[in-house]
């Protein structure tokens, strides 16, 4: 399996560090009745360890046809191989119980994958928890708090429906080939209670309007979205002289809620 040549076009960097693999497995806390969903199994190093925990079922998603074939040859009917692009899979139809997701996500589409999952309506029925590997810079954006330089659209969207905990950073030497960047492992769990919005695309739009000019005062984006900035400021207790990074995620959810009322 290690003779497989990684494809740059698919962002392939295979995880080979056994200590990191064990850390990921521990964070997943797999029980015998659990269903596992693994994205980008690569050469199957993590897959092998997942199988040792004897989950009820394991779905593996591998876009690379050659790798998918090799994995099926190696694991046979122990895995359910899905040879598709992760962005084109409907995870809601796969399992009758919430799945534990493991993913060494392709760095070039990792934020698209996360955003796709966040927007699933029946999130709690689809997923139990996620143990995901991101490029460190992306991981920092996901976990960033209000007033931090990395805080922005991704932090807000994620915190809307997810609780996130950083597990550890991972050295480039843990992969083959060695990437140019560090990685970060995050434990992500769906929230049971979250702010009710009609359409998550509205939250994406609102935050894009604000953070496209992140150094400007928020009076300008509010005026772009609403007829009366002062009225909204008073209603939501917002200072129009603040910058986008000064507003908490909850404030953005409230702004989105007000925006949705305009179009209802």
C-alpha cells in the first residue's frame, strides 16, 4: 500500500505516524454498536485501527479509484467503500444511527466539507462526533474566539451548530509526503440546542458582507443590509463603531434573524 504515489491534485498526504493515529482513535471513542464514516482513508492506516475497535459498520469515502480498489482488496467486506467525491455524498441516507466521522480532509476543500456538514438539517441524527484533521491555519480560524485576529466567518458558522475542541497540532513529519504546513486535529460535536435560523445561507451571506471589510466599522455593512442602522443597533445592543471581529457569534445570529424577518 505504501507504494501508492500520492496525487497532488487530490491533496493527498497519507498519515503514517502511529502515535497520532492512536490519539485520533482515542478521541473517537468507538463502541461496538457505532457506525463510522471515514473520509480520505488513503492507504488504510487509520482504517485498520478503526476496525480493531469492531464498530458495527464502517463507510470509507475515497475519490481516488486506484486507492479505493486497493483498500477493498485489503479490507474486503469489512468496509463499505464509497468511491465518490465527498462533496457529492448525501450522508443523511447512509445510516440509521448517528455516525462517528474520521477525516484527514483534503486541505484544498476542507472548509467546504465542514460547511456542508454544518448545514445538514438533521445534523444530530446524522453525526455523533467528528475527529478531523485540518491545516493548522484553518483549525485556528475554526476555534477562534471573538476579538482574535483569526476570528471570522468560519468561526461563526461552526459555532452556530458545533462545539469544537482542539486536540493537538501535528508535525508535517507525521505524513507522507511531508506537507509544507502543520496540521491540527479537532474534536467537533453537534450542538443539541442552537439558534434557530431559516436558512444557513443567510448566515453565510451576512458574515461575508461584514468580513469583506473586516477593518471597517460595522455601521457600513449594517446600512447595506438594513434601512435603519440605528434602529437595529438599539434593538440588538450593538455599537456601530465596533469592527466585525468585536461582535460575538450570537450577535451575528441575531442580525441574521432580523435579516430573515425582512424577507418573510
